[in-house]
C-alpha cells in the first residue's frame, strides 16, 4: 500500500510499473474477471481497460461515468454495487 507521507513509496511503485509489463499475458487469465473503469481516469484510461477486456476471455467491463482514478473513494456506493452484482451472478 502506498503511504502518501512517504514519497519513496510512490517512486518505488512507478519503477515497478516501468519494469513489470504483463499486458501480453492477460489472455492467460481464464477466471471470470470484473474490470471497472472510470471515464475520466487519466492514469488508466477507458481505452486501456477496453483492450484488457478484449484480451481476457472471461472478463466483464463496467464503466463509471464522470469519475476519475479514485472512483473507489469518490463513488464508493456505485463501485460496491457493481462488485456485488458481479459476485451474485
């Protein structure tokens, strides 16, 4: 977990993302998977999530509109409903 009071945590995460590329292995994920995107997310744009969805055979993509990268905080009840609906089906 990132500790906002420790800048080194953010630097470490950025370094890990530069060297740990697994996008080409997404097709190996066979389990049912829920992807949730936010329409205003600049860190992980909807277009990236759509590509992930195409590569994963059992994935389902939901988009939360008018939300950004921290949608789990700003739109928690909507995110929770999407997750619960996914788990119930």
